[in-house]
C-alpha cells in the first residue's frame, strides 16, 4: 500500500505500553513494556547535565560495547528554523552537550540535518562515523547536499574529517553497523563503509529492494542483516513495506506480512533493535497523510504508534504486533530517533526529539521505552 507525501521541513509522568509475552530468538521473554518520561531520572541530580536537545532530523547512535548515546545535528524548530551542529552525549543521568576544544586546529562538522551515522569499534579505537546530510543554508537558497565523511573519536570526543567522500551527495538516508562494516541505505542503492582504509563503495545487490525510498527506518538484525521499513519516494509516495538485506549474499527480500496487523504507510519513522535478539525490532511514529492529502504540509499526520516486528529470514516474512498504548505516552512525531541504551543492559530504548507537523512543535523531552521480562 502506498500513499502520496511530501515531507515537511523544507518541507512526573509514566505511561504504560502493554504487550503480550513474546519469546525472542535468544530465549529472552518480554512480558510487557512501558514508557517513562525520563527528563529527570530518579535518584540522579547533577549540575553537569544540560537541557535535552530540541531537534528533529538529527542522528543518534549507540553500540553494545559503548555505554552512552551520541547525538548530532538536526533542525531546531519548524521549517526555516536554524539547523545545528551541536553534539550531545547521553548516559543514565541525562544529556550533556560536548563543545569544541579551544584552539585553531579543532575540526568540527558544519551544521546539517538528515545525516546518517553509526559506530565502529576496533580494539581501543572506537568511533562514530557520519555520512553526508543536508545543510539548508539561507532561507530560499536550497542549501547544499553533502558527501563528506566525519569520524568522532568516542574516547577523546574529537572530530576528524576523514577526507573520504561519498560517491554522491545524499540526505534522508540511514546507516547501521553490521558486523565490521557500516551499511548505508540511500535512495540510489546501498553504500558500504569499511574502517580499514576508510573505504566507501556502492554495493551491488540482488532481489526486490527498497531502491528509490528514503526517510526509512533502518535497524540491524544480528551480525549479517538489515531491516528497512517505510519511507518515501522522490515522487512523494509513502511505503508500508518492510525489506530484509542479507549482508553475506547481498540479497534483498521484500518481506511478506504474516497476520492482519501492519503499520500504515509512513515516512520518517524511527526504529531500534531488540537487544539480545537477531530477528526483532521496535518501530515508532513517523508521518502519514490525512484524508485531504498533503495540502502544502498541512495534511501531514504525525503518528505515535509503536510496533514490534519479528522477521523470519528463511521464510521471508514479517510478523507485526502493535503495542497497545494508554493515553499517556510520547506525543505523535516524525523525524525522531530511537536508540538502545546499552549501558543499562539494552532493555531500555531512548526516544529523543522529533517534530509534530500539526502543532509545529519540536520535542526535547526524552522518553524511555523499558522492555520487561
């Protein structure tokens, strides 16, 4: 099912999210999940924490071997608002802004939104790599689509321009680490970044692929697979399809839905893996259209639904379960991030930022989805 959309942008309380018992591939059983509004973590008070980032179209990353979450860039309000190049770090206590060190030699990426990033680890060298994006520039200028690749050393918190360029400028793409590489989905195809030699290449793939789609949710599934869901084409059609990429054979599979439940077509949803599972992910939010259509952006409908998807890689199927939500929980939004908090065992997932295209509100309050077993 597809619907027409043009993206906008140039275009304490506890809520409960009930969930039936589900057995993960690792044997972990999730009996229920609940949302917690986490702007003031219980038992923690520290003057070192800053106001949470109020952004949309940003990027946030984490990794099982990296305890904290790192967030960069984004749009600070509705269309026409400033775009930032601020960098933040999140741990159990909250957000801290990381500022450039003094000195003329300090490198720092320019402002951007709709970038993509992931973490690679190699012994003591642990870094976030960031790829391209869009700098809107002055209002009415059209801005600039970028193809630079930046490295953030997660120990020293310093940036380095790798000097390596993407094959083409790109934004509204997505990235995740799979094994020892970073897989980047773009509307033109799949890019693969390898740390050895800082090499980037356009990867040839086979099968029924999501080529032509951007503004998708991308989630790693184990050490050899990627899930893509949703997105929009350049002719402004929305997708409700899910795709699986096997990174050993580089073959795409358009997943067949098992059962009657499936998320509606949408752009700019966010997603995160279920830690301890190689076949499950959580998808949240995004934007669909109202019955009147796009109407210059007024018809965009932000979403607040959360879904658990289980992928059967051999059968080529996706089984969706909507997580029934009470009246209290995160507001509907698009262009947010959903990121595992691995420093707390990976059973907590952080929702940060995002934009309500109806109220024109950009969010800053962090929400945490807790997976209980």
